[in-house]
C-alpha cells in the first residue's frame, strides 16, 4: 500500500476499533500521534533517548488501558497527552530533575519544527492558542504542564501564595479552554 492509499480513521471509528483490539487501527494511532507525544515528552525531560523510550512506553500504556478512555470526558488526543505528560513528569521526578532551568517558550518553536510534520486536526495550532495567553498565565501553564511542577512548587518557584497560584491556574485553564473552543469553532 503506498502513502496515497493510507487509511484514515474518524476519531469515533478509531476508538471503537482500538477497543476491539484492532492492531491496524492502533498502528494508525501511533503513526498519527507519536511525533506529537514525543514532542510533549521531550519538552518536559529534554533527553532524546529517554524520550524515545518514554514515548514507546506511553503507547504501550495507551494500548493496555484503552478500555479506560471515555469519549464523553474528552478527546482521544487529550487523553493521550495526559498519559504522555504524566509519564514524563513521573520520570523527571524519579530522576530528581525538578529544578532544571529550561526556557520552554523557545523550545516550543524548536519542537514544532523538529517533531511535527502532519499533525492531525487535534493538534494543529495548539502552540498558537497557548501563545494567546497573557505572560502570567503562560508562565503558570509552562511550569505546570511543561516543567511538571505541582501548584505548591509553582508557589515556591514564583514566590506567590499557594491560594493565589490555585486561583490563577484555574483562571488560566478556563481561558485556555475558551481559546480552544473558539479555535474549534473556526475550523
């Protein structure tokens, strides 16, 4: 089968097939999303070889726990991002690399160029949406989702009271949600 004949699945069809343990559908899932998940994991841990291993482990976990996916709670890609992100954070914490100083905002552009070719509609423009956040909200999102900090760690790192971090984080996530909804309506 050449590339032009490659099968494409609608998300609902893909979910049903994978829940029925269809390996071709899972291969499609891997081919479609592995670069995006690699980029997310790499942004958190910053080690190419470890990222490769964690990406593979993430897809094994996705396969093994696919019955836990509930489409009424969110999109498939969002669920997969959470698995990848959690795996990277767990790895990072286990290696005691919490305080690694990396400039994530610059890395987002590098990762976009390195690890994206044909993103699905789930991921197109995500970086642009995140960039629409105010610098304060972006900083909170970066610390929580790219660096893997807990709210308590963010409080200490940014010298902000924990209650304020919680309030601002919730506000940032609500704004991000609205921006994503607006983007989805435009597409």
